[in-house]
C-alpha cells in the first residue's frame, strides 16, 4: 500500500504500532527524586540562562547533532531508548536551575508588560509593520492565554497540545488514551475542525472557566463525538483520563483551511506540553518542520510521535526521522513510534498507545516531572520576550521618527513658501505684465499726479463725466495688483503642496497616509453630494470633489480665501494711509484716497527691486520702481514713508502666513488621523521588559 493510500484509508488512519517511551525506558533508579510543590504564591521557573542554546549543541536520544546529518549517520540504537545518562543529567541540571519567584510580582510584571504592548502605537505602514502587528497579537495571546493563567494557578492541570499533520491519527490516539470516542475520526480531511479538550471530570471546571483561552467560546460535550463548529472549543470530561492532565486535539497544521492552521499555533502557545504527531508518509513535509522549529524557538517541553510506520521499515524510518530531529536541533527526549496496525472498535490496541498514556500520567503524578515541564515551557516563552519586545520597541521608535519626519517635511515646505512670499512681495517681481501696463496707463493719463493746496479729492464722491465713463484707470490698476498678489499666493502654496506630496510619497507609509486621506475625503464629498441632491440644494461640482481629494495642490477654496485676505488687507492699507497723513495743509502734496493707497502698494511691492533706491527725476515718471517712492516722499518724507511701508508689509505678511498655516494643517490632520504616536512608548516597553527580567 502506498503512502497516499495509507493517508486516505479509513483503517490506515488508525493503524499504529507501539514505540517505547524514553521515560519508561529509564528505570526507577534513573528517576530524579521528588521536588517540593510550589505554594500558591510561588512559581517555579528556570533561572535565566547564561548561554543561549545553539542548534548544533542540542542532541536527541543521546547522540550529538553533528552525527545525525543523514540517515546513514543516525545512531543504531532504537529511537525509543535514549541514553540513560542523558535523562539523569538533564533532570539533575533542571532541578539545580529551578528558582522560586513570587507569583504576585511576576503577575504584576506581566500585566505591566501587557499594558505597554497593547498601547504600542503602530499607525504607519513602514517596513515590518505587518510582522510587528502579528507579533503584538502573539505576545498578547501568550500573556493572556498561557502566562497569566499559569502564574495565577500553578497547580492547574497540565495542558498537553496534540498537534500534527493531516492523517497522522491524532483523534484516534486521543480516543484511545481516553478510552472512549471524544474526538471525531474519519476519512474526510481535515476531520477535526474544532479543538477537543479531554480531561478528568475533576479538572473540567478549570477549562470551563475563562482561565484558559478566555476569548475562545466553549461547550461541554454531550453524547457521541461529532464534528463541531469552527472556532468552538469542545470540552470532553472522561474518567479514563488521568487526573491533573488534559489532552487537546487540535486542527491539522497543514490543513487547507487557514483558520485551522492559526488555531493550531494559538493552542500551542497556550499549552504546557507539546505532543507532536506525524505519519511515516508526511514527516518530511515542510509544515512539520515549521512547527518543530517553532517548538525549538519556544524551548517548549516536547514529545514526538511517528505514527503509521510499517513494521518492515520501522528501523529505517525511525532512524531517519531521529536524524532529521537531531540535525534540526529538536530536543525531544520523549520519542514514540506507533506501528501501522488494525484498529479495534476504532481505537488503537493498548500496546500501541499505553507508553504515551503512561508518560502523560507520570508527568501529572510526579511533582518533579510536572515542575520540569511547566518551568521549561514558561521559561521558554519568557526567554523569547527579551528579543521580541526589544524588536517591537525599535519599531515603535521608527514610527515616532517617521511621524516627526513627515511633519518636518510639511513644515519645511511651507516655511520655504513663506520665505518665497516674503521675498516676492518686495522684490518687484509682481510689478510686471498686466500691473506694469496699468501703471503706465495711469501715469500717462495723469491719474496719479498730485496737486498742491486745498483739500484732497474724495473718490467716493466723484461725479460727472469721469464717473459715467465706467471703470477708471486706477481701478484697473487696483484690480491688476490684487490679481497679481492673489495668484502669487496660490502659486507658492501649490508648489509647497506638490513638494509635500512628492516627499511623502517617497515612502510607503506616506503613500498610504495620503491615499487613505484622499479616500476619506472622497467619501465625505460623495456624502455631501448625495445630501445636497436629495434636499435640492445643488450637488457639488465633480471637479471640486476631485480637487478636495488631491494633496498635490492647494485646497480648492484657497483662491477665495486669498481674495478675501488681500481685500481685507487693502482696506487696512487705506486706513493706515489715512491715519498717517497728518502733515499741515500748506506743505502737503495731495492725492485722492484711492490713488494714494495704490501708490503705497506699488512702492511696497518694489521696495527691494533692482534700482529702487536710485533717486528718480520727473523725466522718469513712468519707472514703476522709483516713481512711487519719489511721489510718496513728497507727501510723507523719507522717514515716515519707511514706517508706513513696514507696517503695511507686516500686516500683509501676517495674513499670508495665516493662509499658509491653514494649508499646512491639512497634512497635520492627515498625520493625526493615522492615530496617536506616544514618543515614550518605546521607553516604557524597554522598562516593562526589564522589570519582568528583574522579577525572574
């Protein structure tokens, strides 16, 4: 019969043969003496290791890993019979390294670490974010599902997770050990779609409460075993199970159902002892070694079962499997082989499963064995926290750095825009094109010529032929100046937005932020359109909606806000000019209100233009850089003119600054919308992990 035939055959699913337990191979003389049972306020765990285990130093069945690189180099001895010296030495070393810690202090340290891990700000999609989010979930799960329950109730039953590949016969082994059908078996793959936990009736209350896997719903089994619902833990109490130990039949690690694979890892992280089971036809598969490597990294207490081994090839398959375990650094003293054999009423013959059952019962009954199992697994989990928490803290620091960089990029872009505005509003660059043409029209038409004596003319009260002509030349100049200033503000703001957008999109995190923000704004715009359309107020233009979602240019309403700001500033300029004009009438050169404010505006925009400091003559009255200053000097004098220009410029610059700040707020809101990012979260993580190590 081929491997695939055996994997799918109903009888073959349960055909197994006995392999002697290493613990039972060692006689009573080899067993360590009894250890004291920890009190309710104590937890026994191994002391912090001085030297990390290396895969090449880990041996199994008493053979060095270097000698097990291939089947040919495997030891000739039976894989069920490890060297007695290894068992005694390991037990003695374990007994010496165990230390008592205050359970209350350990619980407090774990709760503090859990709080810090849960509060970790993972708001930006930087490199490794997905892995860190997954790792955070695993850390929280290990603390909630295993460490805290075990610290709070160290005397609770030992939980053994039976995990393995499809068709290995896990459910059949569980039923055989329990002595009744508690887990469904069959030819369908996968058969176990919901985990089944078998324990003695005296232990059922511990698992029925929310101590073990508190977030997992559970139900007590009644009647015959049948497939349960995915995600539901089935509790099966049976007198056939030894007291003090529970056996958890988990979904297959190589199941085609992804949820089953995730379940298997979740249950492993919540278990005290792992019993891994694979078949002779599947033990070389990739998922098998992924889970075994996970056990090695966790330093979990581990037993290994090779099932459905043909009697003819028992030696070859056992030696090859042991060699692979040794070569991969899998330290499993307890290795079992179950031969392919017919089932009896759907269960294994006693000689096939009894060594495994005796090993489990012995683990529950002997305090020293129990302490060794619990302390090794718990310490293995805690040992991994040092590097895992440190890696998470480093990622948090990178998140904080990225947040600061994104904000600095936005601030620097708009700061450059402000500097550009400050220079452009006085270097004469705006006094070209339409503005220059309208200035020359006014000069040629005599609209800006002052007159001496009398009272200044009031433009608001002007009537007659000139008023009937329509828009005056000074009004056209005013319009050109306003348009130039407004367009200038919008252009520098657009360039700042384009620079921020380009810089942010240079990183994946910035791209995600902008795309998410654009999507949110698009949804908001669509909702507004639907609302306005439903209530007859008129839907927004599609172009405006698309502009609202674009961060590569300024806000769609910036032009309107800039026009309002410039208009308000011109009103302020008119009041400023009128307030400063207080020289005696005999020595004054009069302008009308409109013309005087225009001349001041032109003089301010060309204050630092090339040649603006050169004294102008009356023959050069069309020079837009020098003529305004000459005219204003005749009205105010050089000293007062400088003060007026400084006040006018300061007010305009302040209004431009406000517009730029309002535009930059868009990007700050995008950063804030991603979520809070505590700058000291990484430090708190380091401190919490250090406190945990100090308690140990």
